[in-house]
C-alpha cells in the first residue's frame, strides 16, 4: 500500500508530519482519528482531524492534502443526499418577525 507524508495542523499534533495510507484514488481518508490513552487507565480520548486541501505549489489538478484539528469531534463524513433530512432544523420560522 502507498502512503503519503501528510502534515497536521492544530491540536496536540500541530506541526507534525505522519505517513498516512492512501486509498485506490490516491487520497488519504477524510477523517483521521487518533486514540490517546488516559493516564489513569480510563477510556481513551480520541483526537479527530479532518482532511482539507493544502495551499501552495503543486501540479495543476493534483490535490495535496493536510489534516486540520476538529475539536468538536462529531461523527462526520456521511453522504449528503438531496433527499436526506438536514442535521438540525431551525427553531425560528422564516415568517416570524421576532427572529
């Protein structure tokens, strides 16, 4: 399997570069989860990083990636179909003047 050196930004991994396995398309996974063991032997804390495009040079049409820290750590990456319900519904109606 191929791997690509991918930089991490933000959080405890800020400034580190790790080799990340890439898929058949040559892209690393959309989310990267790092379990950190608790010092007292409790359940591990999971650091969540999301894949974002890297700025700067590179070949045209060839995306380079980096991982940005996601402090919320929400489960993401599910497919967004046009007929799916949105994640959250607004509590205010559009015609409500109190807004």
